[in-house]
């Protein structure tokens, strides 16, 4: 990735952080407690999770010292869930918004991850907040394509374990607003933002997607819900 590409990537992260913080600033108490797209998480939980995008090792150690019982929270998804619940209890809504805004301009990312994980995190989790509240929070197609490529390429690695795994290998995903297509099989067609949400396990994105493959996935989802 060139310096220009890196600059554009971080500028996009900053833009999404700023617009997410502005969205959160305008929410009512009921909206903060509204269920998000993340199973078992409210809007407050997702927003609190976004305050941890720049964790340093010493930050993680400090959190563990304050909450030693978190060490019993395994596997990884249980650890993340329990840590978010604790973080949401510690911080006021104002502190959550301030911490997200404070990240604007910083290029620090969590140890063991890349800026592409930071990008995916802010793009997807901002939609986890906005979509259930019926709020339109657009994502730049070029950034969504970067995140979708990263998620597709790492779908069989540990990075994908934090997401619900949907059976997408036998479908062809094609974006209508970006030069992006992956996979082979029945078509799943729509905006790249919706495809990104689908790759990261958000079945709510199926409402925005068309094609034989999208129909099959909707049918499978309906059967699993019965």
C-alpha cells in the first residue's frame, strides 16, 4: 500500500468516526439502549466497543487489573463480549462519544491487527448502530471495497472468528457501485456496503441484496429461524 493509499485509508476512518460520533451525539436514552445488529449488544455496547480501537498493551493490562475476572472469559468472543459490557458500564454516553472523536487523527491500531481491521471495525459497527435505528449512515464505496476484500481474503483465518460465519463460498458476490466481485455460484448483487455487512455475518444486509444467491440465503435464514 502506497503512502497515498494509506493516507486515504486513515482519512476514511476519520470521516466515519466523525459521522458516527455525530450520530451518537443525537441519540435519545432509549436509542442508546436499543438492540444493535450484534446479537446481545445494544447500541451502547457497540459504541463502547468502538472506543477500544487504539488499545495499547498497557491499556489492555490496565483494564485486566481493574477487572481481573475478565481472564476467565474465554474463548475470544466471550472475552470481547464481557469486556464490552464492562466498558459500557464504566463510561457515560458523553465519554463514549468523546473517546470516539479523540481517535480522529490518530493512526494507532490494536496490536496484532492492521489499519484494514480498524477500517472494517468502524464501517461495520457504525452500521450495527445505524440500521436498527432506521438512520442512514452512508459508507464510501471505495472504503467498503477495501474492507470487503480484506474480510473475504481472511475469511478462513482467526480474524473471521469474531463474526457469524455465513456459507458464502458457493456464491458469487458482485457490487453494483464498485469494481468488486468474488466467488462463484448463484448471484448475490448489491451495493458494496451491503456485501461487506454480509461477509461479516450481518444477515440484515440481505434486505438490500438481490439475485438467486440472495434469495437462497434468505430462504436458508428463514428456515434457521423457525
